[in-house]
C-alpha cells in the first residue's frame, strides 16, 4: 500500500495516477488518499512506519514538516528543506523531492525544451516554485529570475539557483526563453470559477518563448490562453503532476514506470 497525505486531499489525482501505474505493472498494490490535518505530518509518518506502508506522496501543507520526520533525505530534498515523496524500506523512511525533476520531464515531453543555456523567469516563491528554480539551475540555465510580491521570499528562492539566480520584476519576462507561473492564480478551486487575474503582463509574451503554468485545473489557464494567442509554446500543469508521480512510483517499486498509462488515467478523469 501507498498513499498521499495533505489538507485538503479529496481533490488529489495522485491515487488515480499511482493505481494506473500499479495496474500496468501487474502489482497488487493500492494507493489511497489520507486526510491529515496541518501539523500532523509527524504522526502520519509514525503511522506509515508502524503499518509498513511502502510509500507516501506528500502535498501541502506537510512538505517541510515531513522533511524533519524522515530518517534520511536526498541531496535535492536537503537543499529544498522539503519532501514530497517518502519511501519506506526495512523500517527506515527516506525523503525525496520529485517535483523539480517532474517539471523538467514535463517540459521535455510537451515542448522539447532543455533549460541548458536558457534564460528563465519563475513567478512565485513557494514550495513548487522553489523546486522548479533549483531544477532549472541544475539543468544548466544561464539565468533564473524570480518574480514575487514579497522580495525577501524571492531572495531566498533565488538563492537556490546560486550564481545564476536573481530577483527580478515583470520587465524580465519579455527577454526570457521560459516563463513559469508557479502561483495559485488561475486555479479553479472547485466552484468552477477560476480567477482571470494574470501574474504577468500578457504583452510581454511572444513567439519563441515557452510558457508553463503549474496550475492543472483548469487545463487552459488565463495565462496559457494569453500566451497561445501571442504565439508562445504552452505547457500545462498536468505534466508536472504526472511525471513527479511517476518518479515516486519508481522510488517505491524499483520498477520502470509506465508513464503513458499514467497519462491516460490523468486525461480520463471526469471534468469538474
């Protein structure tokens, strides 16, 4: 058994993705969603250890607390001080962060985009943004500019990119090869009415750019619609979700993961 913990968690697609992978692999495993209230990640991981659960996906608001509750972590998780994937083996819990690698895989699949030598702008400085910033820097981006309303948070996030990271503004968008929207703007929160607010000036978007939005519901956010109208290549948020989940299944099972089966499951989900 594996699962996903979060608060809220009922909306999570992770069990659907995990179970599609297990079916394709012929494994008698199951993934379920565990609602865990804020502040209770420590207790959830104690339960994971006691029950012999093979793996947990960790989503908001538990990623930082889970980092402090595992026995060991990967280097990426240590740099982020957060985990989104916990693997249980021989009574030990190992934490990892698959968000950044999942984002890079989604970029490659959807747009054939390699960050090496490219100028990137990331809008946002939260957990997902930080994972993306680190991944872009480690993939060889020549510049990773962080745009955020709170300058102090932007500075901390940009520091993850080392010498290629800096704090910027909306004026940096026009000169970017890649623009990543990593805030909740445009998300449908379940009432069917997503905000039309845009995180950047749409006039700065243009052909030759790749514009990625980490929001996956709705599939076409206001930002992606504006970017497409201006000739940019668009990457939706579903890809990052699928590929980070695939990496988690790989960690848990030690098997090559049927990513296409996970994509098929994600695309077949009912429209809300």
